[in-house]
């Protein structure tokens, strides 16, 4: 079975969105039924993530016309990671994740979707800005911020239909721009860790600071509905 890189990427995105949904809707889902699923997703994620990391790195090395021996080494490691990902997808653990996700049910809520969403998004935003004085040159700190940005973005996409489409679109545009830059920087950091990739981050860091400043000034689209 061939593991097409884009299919793997979409699977990982879907699983990340599922984890974000479990977090965003936890008030009506309940800890008892979501805990086993979150635990299963955490165990599965690294195996799929490793394959995706090698896919991105091989593509970057090929585009940069890296030394043949380095490219060959990366390609070999990618094959190993893909095999591990295939085994994970074909495993009973993955089948259990699918079954557990399908079995999730929600409780009734007296809140409207806008009220519920405003509270959930406010929590995600507070967690993000709690760490706003991050040292952008530190890959570990950047990665942690990338995760928080991603969680807020997915939450915004879940609840955006309950609010002004125009305000939500503007907010999400700045959020996505920030996430894309953080993603590029993370790809470089991963490449450096895996094969000692040599890449200049100066321009990306400059863009990151500008994107963060713009986003931090953007008023939340959900606030009026709180």
C-alpha cells in the first residue's frame, strides 16, 4: 500500500482537528468519554508525524539540490518512517480511535452556539497570549506557540459560522498567516534536528514578528457575542 504524502498530511490534519474539537467542546462532551480517545490520539500522532517530517525534509533537500549522499540518507529514513506510519494506520489501535470517535455524544447545553463558542475561544486566546513574550529565536518556544496558534485557529473555524462572517474572515486570515510562518520555521528546526540542515531563518523571523504584531492587535470576532 503506497502512502501518498498529501494523504498522510490530510490524515494528520484531520486527527489534529479532532483533538482540537475534543478540547473546544469538552464542556458538553465530558471527560469520561473523551479521555481514552485523547490518549489514543497522543500515542498515534508521533508515528504519523515522523513520516510527515521526513516527507517535508526530503522535498526541501531535493529543491535545494542537497548533496546526493545526504538526500539518499534522508530518503532511506523516510521509507522507514512511512513503513511505521502504514503499520500504525493498519493497527487495531487506529481502528479503535475511529470507533471511539464515532461513539462520542454531546450533552444538552442551555447556551447558544455563539455563547458557547465565545467562551471556548476566549479560553484558547488567553492561553495563547499568556505566553506572548516568547523568544522567537528559540525553536522550542516557537513550537509551543505554534501549537497554541493552531488550536485557536481550529477553534475559530469550528465556531465562525455563529458570528459575523466578515470579522471572522479577517481574524482567521491573520491567524493563518502567523501559523504558516511558524510552520516554515518548524520545518527548518526539524530538518536541523534530523540531518543538520543548514538554513537561514532571518527573513522568516522578521516576517514572524510582523505577523504576530498584526495578529495581536486584531480584536476577537467573538467578543460582541459574549
